[in-house]
């Protein structure tokens, strides 16, 4: 992507201590992340870049730092919230495995797909888009982002995600962007409450595709009952 990070980029993430620090002075703590090597955006220092004096108002996409900004938000979400949460982190067993099993994305690839997904939700990017390259994911160096049901619920993934865990994930997303809410949101790193609500609604709308009927609503990952057990009427409780 062209110049060293389109606008500022936005959040400076301290992976070591698990704190997301916004250049507007607010911050949000989470646990320490374990994500892979997705780098902070080129030239991202956390320094704020002021509003433009003239010209059209910045779009939401521009204020969020465009593609790289959304990838960085996705990384912050995973590192400081999802992978720091005792139940949610257990669903990322494929990403913990060495190597990541063939056909599954690395954390870096998930971050790129998730950023793209949010960009597409605001009609500024397209999903799934080009395959996402991560040479460190040796079994799947070029991963094509999958639909929400393929990535979470269907035969190959079968993450067996329940409703409360889904809600926790969406809540974590909201809490990452919450510190950026301002009344008018004209500058980089600003978002109105209405824009945040619309993004959260877009994610919440994926619930039926992400969760699995009959999965435990909360708690850590448990494998789904095998098809054989279901066919045979085995009591799996
Ligand atoms: C609206 C909510 C969610 C969105 C938008 C979302 C988005 C994504 C995206 C874009 C990917 C990468 C696509 C791909 O693998 O091809 C992904 C993968 C993944 N997501 Fe989600 N996700 C959501 C909720 C959740 C929840 C609630 C969990 C766990 C509790 C979760 C766990 C995972 C895991 C483990 C993977 C990797 C799957 C694998 O190893 O094959 N996601 N998600």
C-alpha cells in the first residue's frame, strides 16, 4: 500500500504489555497477546496526525486508517482481547499448532481477512479478495479468506461456537473501538457512536453463520459430537 501508512495509523499496540494505546491519549488494557508476526503498520509511531485543514471530510474508512488500519484493529482485537480471554482463546487451537494444519489460516492471515471483512462491511473493500500470503504458515502460505460459515461452522472448521462466546467476541470488538468515539468524528482515529453501532450491528448480523446449534453457549472449545455419534443417536451430553 503506497506511502508509509496512509494517515497515521491510528493505534499503537504494545504487544508486550497487552495495552492498546491510542494517539488521542486514551488507552485500553487487555492481557498479553500471543499473536504472530504481523508488524505494526509501516511508520506507525502512535503519533497523531491532525485534521486536514481543507478538503472533503474524511470517510469512516479513512478515519480508521483504511486497509492497514483495519488490519491493525483486527490485530489489536485478537492480541489484547480474544487471545487474552480464557474461553475465546481456546478456539484458536489450529493457530497454536506447529505447523498450523493445512487449510487453516495463521493468526496473521486471520487478521488480514478480518480487517478486509470489516472494510467490506462499510463497502470500502471486497471480501474474500486476493489470497492472503503468510510464508510462515508453511502448509497454507496463500490462504483465501472463507465465508463466515465456512470459517467457523461448516465441516472443515467445526469450531462449535456458542451464542455467549459470539457475543463476547463482538463485545471485544466494540471495546477496541470504544475509546475512539467522539461526537462529530472528523479526524483520523475518531468514530461516532452511530458508526460504531453500525459496525457492531454488521458483526452481530453474522451470528447465525458463526455459531453452531447445540454448541455450549459459553466456556472453552469442546469438539462437536461426531457425525457418527449423531447418526447412531449416541447421547453426547
Ligand atoms: C462476527 C464475528 C466474527 C467475525 C467477523 C469473524 C471473522 C473471522 C475471519 C475473517 C476469519 C478468517 C477467515 C478464514 O479463516 O478463512 C476467522 C477465522 C476464525 N475465527 Fe472468527 N470471526 C467472528 C467470530 C468468531 C468467534 C466468536 C470465534 C471464537 C469463539 C472465532 C474464532 C475463529 C477461529 C478459531 C478462526 C480460524 C479458524 C480455522 O482455524 O480454520 N471467530 N474469523
